[in-house]
């Protein structure tokens, strides 16, 4: 009959929960390569929160390897061969 219907609860958003946990771990200061890689796809797609983007921008400056990864993914995702 009346099944428990899914409640529109924004706090149940897994992505947000993950972000909140990560920001808590890093105390809003820095992220490591693991955290960077975890959100790299979202960053390239422009789907990261401003706070997270700032952290990732900072990591790119101090970590050439991750910046290289980002550029590679950006190239891979951009329609460079479109005619
Ligand atoms: Zn890194």
C-alpha cells in the first residue's frame, strides 16, 4: 500500500556527502593527489563546488603531475577532432 516514498532530502546527496567528508578531512586547506584524482573528471566538466575548485587549482600549482593529468583528460574530453 503506502510504501515509504523517497523523501526529497538534499542532505542525502552522495556527491555532497563525499565532498563534505573530503573538505572535513582536508580542513579546507589542501587536497592530496588522491583527492585530486577523485574529482578530476568533475573539475574538467566544471561540476565542482567553488571551494573544491579552489583547492584543486591550488594543487595543480604545486603538483605538475596532477596538472598533467588534468590537461590530458581535458584533451580527451574536448571534441578536438570535430569537423
Ligand atoms: Zn598531485
